[in-house]
C-alpha cells in the first residue's frame, strides 16, 4: 500500500512539474522538445512499478495458482493421496512464509505451521490459522512483522498464534 502511495505521488509530481514547465515556457520551437521530454519522463514514472516488482509479488501469485491446482487434484484422489497433497501444500506454505519473515527481518528465526481449509471447496487451501514459533535471535518483539507477513498471505491477525522460545546456552 505504501509503495502505491509513493508511486502515485511520483506520477502526480511529474504531471505537476510538466504543467508548470509548460506554462513557464514561451511559445516557439523549444516548447515541443520540452513536451516530448516531459512525456518521456511521465511514461518512465508510470512504468517504474513494473521494473521494481519483487519476487515475492510473483510468489504470492504462484501460491494462489498452486492452491487452485491442489483443489482440482484432490477431487480426483483417494483419501491417502489427498492427505499427502495437503501435507505438501502446507509444507510449501510454511516454507514460503518463513522465507518472507526472514526477508523482512533477518534476525528472526521462525518455525511456521499453518492449518488450511480442506472441507469447503470455495475456500479450499485458504489458511485458517497459523502458529509461529520464534526461537532466539529476535532482538525485541517481532509480532508486528510476523503478523504483517501473514496478512500478506491472507491470514487475519486474530488467527495467528505467536510463541517465543528461548534456547538454553549461548
């Protein structure tokens, strides 16, 4: 959301700068070059988000796609195979969430366990709840970081259980 606001401000600023430059420039042959330059600048400011799309944006899209595919496969399989696919799906989600947490704050060592919807076809694969175990390393309370990452994966804050474990020694 913050990136969208920033992008909108850049585009707005570019348009305002262009308007001011156009008003201040006298008529003549130089004015058309200024317009072309400002047009190119505006195109670049609008296209900037396409260049800066992060891997995590694609990763979340992949998760949604894998959820749809998992739902299709589970309809055709017996219970044992369904269990194995759901287990693999959960493990994949756990790993992706742990990586996303580590990406936001490298000092957090998190072990994530999710519970996903398997009964309701409409919401199949949605994360119902998540338990996050934080072990050593976190300098201070990191629940805000963990909750914000899980929110990106569609988990409501009230469905997140965070536990802190201090390991002995060291």
